[in-house]
């Protein structure tokens, strides 16, 4: 067995359709009524959810988006190259961008060499990710608020998104193609 297999087994992770191997570790018992949520989110929803997940070269984060905000946190293993295609032409910090903008963020433990330990993925942001390193896996966590529910994930088509985000087309092909 590899270190990756040991981690998958120890944490009880199972193969996911979007994010490598996952396990939900928290679902808030507090529910938010539909009328208290932004339009289009539906409800009720849990106030928050949390997952542990493991990404590997053969089990990447595939191109998709959720309707809710989520925060990725890097725990161990390789850095993760995270492609973000913003829905409204704005970075999460509010800086305006031309429509069709995005970025690639390096998520990992090497903060002195440009990696971030965590990254906000705003709701509606298409994203995909691949590991970069020698371990063969990246172990991460993600929290979402309000909580994610079944049906939130929308799969993305790389060719369609490359046309909608021409400045990011090369990165879309590299990380999601």
C-alpha cells in the first residue's frame, strides 16, 4: 500500500465524482430556511458543511462549480494547482476584472515560495485542480456556507469554458482538459 492508500483507508474516504476521494465530516444541524437564503439557492440548507478530501494525479478535482461559497484548506502532501474561473468578473477581494477572468492559485504549505494554505472559492466559480509534487497526493479540507446539498455541483465543459474565458484557455486545457 502507498501513503495515499493508507490515508484513504484511515480517513474512510470514497471516490467522488468531483473531488478525488472525499468524506463529509460535518453537516450543521442548524438549517436555514429558503426565504432567508439568496435567490436561487433553495432551501432549507444546513448552515455549513465540511469535507476532507484527497486529490491524486488519477483522481483530480474535475471542472465543476458549486452554488455556495467554499474554503479549501491544504493539510498535507503535494501542492495543488487550483484553476478558478470567476462568474462575474471580480476577484473574491472585490477587485474588478474584465468578463472571462480567472486565475491559477497554488495551494500548499510553501507560503514563503508563493503557496497559500487556504483559498476562497466563491459560489458560482468553476474550478479544477491537479497535484504538483512528488508525494502523489494532496490532502485537503473544504468548508461551505451555507452548506452544500446534493444537486449543487454543476459540471463544466472545458471547450465551452475556454471560449468564455479566452485569457484562461491554456490553463483550462492544462488543468481541466
